[in-house]
C-alpha cells in the first residue's frame, strides 16, 4: 500500500502562512480556498507538531485498546454521552445522516476540551454537558500527559487554520477568533480491529458521514482499509498520508458559514480488502474542532447574493453538535 497522497487532495505547507503575515500567507490562503471549494480535503504539512508528540499519543492509545475489555469498559461513555470509551457496535456514523445501517466496526476513546476556566461558560449545566468531567485511563500511565500535549498542539494548528480560512474568505484575519477561543473540540482515538473474517453485509469500519464542526484534523496509520472521500459524481477517492502529515477536512459548520461554497464532503472508512495480508488493524487520532458552543453560525453575507440566498437558518455550534451526536449515538444507548 502506498502512502503517497492522492493527487486529488492537495498537499499544502502551512508554514509560510505564519500568523497571517508570513511572506507566503496569500498563497496558502488561496490554495486552501481552492481545495475547500473542491473536495474539502487537504493534506497539511508544515504544521509544526513534533513527530514525537504524535507518535506518543498513538502509542498510548494503542496501549489502551490493548487492555482487557473489562478495563476499557471502566471508562465507558455514559448513556447518551460522547466522551470516554465506546466499544464495538456502539456507534453508526451513517445514523447522523438518518441512514440506518449496521454499526461501524470500530471502537473509540474520546475526550472533550481539556482546559476549563471557572466562569459559567464552563461550570454551568450546559457547559458541563459539552465538557464532561475527564476520566483518564490510569492503566496506561502516560495516557493523560500524551493526550493533553497532542490536544494542545491540535488546538493551536486549528486556530491557525481558522485564520487561514478567514484569509481565504477575504474576512478580517481574526474573524473566527472569538468563535473558537473557548472551543469544545474533542480528541478521539479510533481502533479499527483486525478483520479476520469479512464484515457483515453493509458494515463498514465507519459509515459514510460528514463531520459536524468547523474542521477536522486526522493523524492516521497506513493500513489496508482506510479513509475514502466522495467526489461530486458519487465515486470514492482513497486518502493516504504519511505519518507526519495531517488530513484536514472542512466540516458542516464551515459549509454553513460559506453557504455551501466550501464542501463538507461525505467520507467513510472502508473495510480491508478480503485478500489483505497480515494484520489489518488500523488506528487514527482525530481532532474534531468544534467552535465555542454559543458561537452563532449564519451564512456569511459575502457568500450570499441575489442568486445564492442563504441556504441555512441560524444555528449555534452547540445546537448543531447536539443534534448530530444524538443521531449518531442512538445505537445501544
Ligand atoms: O479514521 C478515519 O480515518 C476517519 C474517521 C472519521 O471520519 C470520523 O470518525 O469522523
Ligand atoms: Fe469523519
């Protein structure tokens, strides 16, 4: 299996963007604008996250999934909750689009925002719903530290990317700053177990879906049976990236902000081919960047016009997330 990125998914070095004032900022913004109007997927390099931090979080995630089921279950997400451990069969992402199918062949561990303040935004009932208490798996001693470090790095990269987005959309550079400065992003490790027998009919590692927030950053292991993104004609493109790059994709709220000028593309995780050799286990680390729960999302005036009236009613980041989560997690809960 090649780890060469698909030529349809551009590789963009975000280093030259700097804080928006780098010498290459305009070119980076223009490249993102093109990619976000097309498939909405980018291979991000030059992100500045040390490889050691990425590798360490992958290692502690793998160690967690290697624990006995009874130990993993100690961290089980509460009914209706989204943080903690969700075992095989607990989730079907296609449900988020009202498509009923067999559950995804995966298990996952998720944390919400790690740093919290003592203002009501964090301590109120609604704040605690979006940022439930953290419960780190103590059986893997380095888990909390490695995840906390990766979360901070991902948050910083996403902050810069939101500035790239602002530049790409000809908005003031800080347009999104006050909408994401207390974001409720999740970091999630997903383990797609080795498949020794073919999956059930219609069962995928992850069913087709779009992501819910502003953008998603993904670090993946290269293994058979991976991520695929849907082209406008309905066909699927495999997404392969080297382990030091992140896949970035536009998620629903950016599509809503841009009145669908940018695409929140359907994607899925395919099963390994039946003739795949050896162990087909695959792990990904996914940072779902989700704006502040009270951030309003209304199609931007600059993306609407007489021929392109607003397609979306006003929503908030929290309302959209809650609606999608409720649908995707309604299996076994
Ligand atoms: O594991 C992957 O490569 C993608 C997972 C994904 O798209 C998701 O969980 O939203
Ligand atoms: Fe996704």
